């Protein structure tokens, strides 16, 4: 297991389960014997607004605050939100994106333009080539609940990014942080995410 402290930004729109996903990631780290910190910074977790969680875990994890250009990875639960936090990613860091769009009111009113997937990829490639985009929300809907897309993304992230945390601790953390009646569904989502990660993401 690496002694290096890992720094991860989890970003999305309020209501997508951003905070739960970050807490499960930290819980998995702590259950595995590492230190972990999480903080919801920049933006509001209210439904419909941008929200980002800063996560640190490793042998030592002090303040959860991640500075600009220092994140090892970004997990974006919405396509364009990956660009909002791109300045946090260190050069050649990893970025995992849910291929899902939540169109803001400014776009619907014609005041701004929503970027295409190609534009998003082009912007990210100026910082890193370690990009993986997966249809997490679409797959979550097929499993029966769009709200488990966050856990599906976590499964893909485990495959895509070397967290240094064994799989068993992610499963344990899901059981600890999800209401009992939803545990089985969330574990299925995690497993589907792992499958998509192996299929669509190159391991780094």
C-alpha cells in the first residue's frame, strides 16, 4: 500500500449523491487502516446547485482542503461540472466523468451554452490524457434507480484509479453508510461500476 496521501475532488450537482459518495470513499479508507478527511467546500449541496467534496486519505491526512492543481483525481457526476473543477487537477491527474447532463437555467434561457462532450474532452486533454467517461446514470436506471449512479461511479473509480484500498473495504463502507433496505442495490451498482471501469477505462 502506498504511503502517499491521495487527494480526490468529487463534484456534481446537489441531489446526485455527491456527499454520500465522498463519505463512503473516506469510510473505506478509514476501515482499511488509513486516515481520511472529507469536506464539502465551494458551492451548495442543495438540490440543483453545484457542490464539490474534497477528500484526502493515506497514512496521514490532515486538512481536507485541496489546493489548486493538487488533486490526484476528479470524479464528476455531471459532464460539464468536470470543467468547473478542472483547475483543481494536477497535471496528468485522473478524471472520471458521468456522461450525464443537467442543463442549467442559464442555458435554457439562452444566456449561456452547454458544452458538447467533444468540447469537454478537448479542454481536459490540455491538462491530462487520463480521462474516462462512463454512462453511469443510464446504467443506474437500468438497475432500477438513477440515484445509485454515484455508487456506480465509485465502483468504476476503484478500477480506474489506484486508491490503495482493497475492494472489501468499499463494500463494508457501503453497508455502513447506506440504509439497510438499499444495501443490496448499491452493492450491485458498485459491481456494475467495476465492470464498466474495466471495460471503458484504462487502468492508471
